[in-house]
């Protein structure tokens, strides 16, 4: 039996469900029960009522969210070292300082934050629903963290004053994209549509035909009449895009845009974690209760 088969057998035996983010290695995406972005996977984790265990193939903050939303299920993170550097850029102290400075401004946190930070905010959001979440708030000034690029994008879209906390939080992978690289690709593929993630810089957003989360990109690529796309997000998404659209071509806007943390989950690590039920994600109850309220408020916003 090869490793993939062994994982599938174990999964059945242990009533586990495998969730994989769009940025994961192709072989992990191929054995996952669901592939998606953070909001889609968080929803799936809740919907899977019969599952006893969730193997969350992604990075720390996503697995934490799954554990918060599913207190009765065992949530495993195949590689404990898979940590999002952007999530580490925001601390509880920073949130408290910002709240003191702007006492009337609600705090919206991107799900790419640690549970202790989620516990301190009014509502969470993802890149797919940040604009709708901010629009839903009865406030013209909003504190937003940790991604300053998503904050700037949300400010453009909502017209509200968005104060980023910290001032310069960013995703190191999305920061690698530069408009010059898109221009070169456009010379080779002049009819290609440019899709860009809102974690990219404002310069990249300016050269985009479409700006959206990974789930929105997947939908857009399917529905668009365009046959060629230049993609401004982590390279793992190309596997799904190509699989779902075999008649279309996809080019990464910068070949080196690889998130090393998303690639830490391998078949071997996933197998070991599932077999030994190790790397269980635990969030202290008091923190989980407060963070869950912030996540549930996000789910209440229509997007
Ligand atoms: S792609 Fe960026 S935001 Fe996503 S996990 Fe990697 S570093 Fe974090």
C-alpha cells in the first residue's frame, strides 16, 4: 500500500476529515476531502458533524480557528512548525495600545492572527469578506490588523478610515510580487487576465483586472471567458486552477512566490500525525470562548 492509500484507510478508520488550504502541495490537495481558503475550511470544519477528527493541512492560525469552532473534535496540524509569519506580527499588547488610542473604533482582525489576538477583537474577517465585515460596522474609523495591504484595500473599497495595527504588517510571500514582472508576462501573453490577492501591495493591485481571495479567484477563473491568467498569489493555487480549468492557462506572476510554511505539510508528516494522533491543537478555554465569539460574528455577516 502506498502512503496515500494508507492515509485514506486511516482517515476512514478514525473518522477523520482532511482539510487543505489552496496553497498546499498538490499531493496533499489531491487526498483532501475539502480544499479551500480559510473561511471555506472553517465552515467545512463546523459542517462535518460526524467527523471525530480534523486534520488541518495549513498553518497554525487556521488550525487554531478550527479547534476554536469545534471544541468536541480533535484538530491535528500535521507540522507544528507551520506558522504564518504575518500572524506573528500582531501582539495582544499592540491591540490594547491601539484600543486606548482609538477607544471608539471597533477592532477587526484578519483570521491570520493568533487565537489570543482574536479574543481581543470585535469581529474577524478573511480576505474574502473583509470589505463586507467592515461595511457592516456602525463606525467610520476601524482598527484593522495585521495585514496593512488588506487594510488599504478595505479602505479603498469601503471609504472608511482604516487604521492598520501594526502599521506595516504584511505577508512575506505576497510582498514578492512586483508590477514589473506582470508587465513582462503581459508582453508574452497580451490577452491574459491579471488576478491579484488583496495581500499584495497597492502597486500590484493597480495592474490587476481582478482582486480577490483565493476562493474568489477560483470562481472568477471558471466563469471568465478569458483563456489565460496571470496569477498574483501563492503558487499552490495553480494546481487547483489548472485542475478545474483544463482548457485554460495560468502563469504565476512571480515564480518564486512560495510560502515555505504552507509547504511544510508533506504526506509523511500528515500520515504520522494521523496515525499517532499527534500535534493536537489546543486553545485555552477562556481564550477560545472569546475568539469563537469574534469568528461567529464574522459568519453572521452576509458576503
Ligand atoms: S502565504 Fe502569507 S499569509 Fe499565508 S501563511 Fe504564508 S506567510 Fe502567512
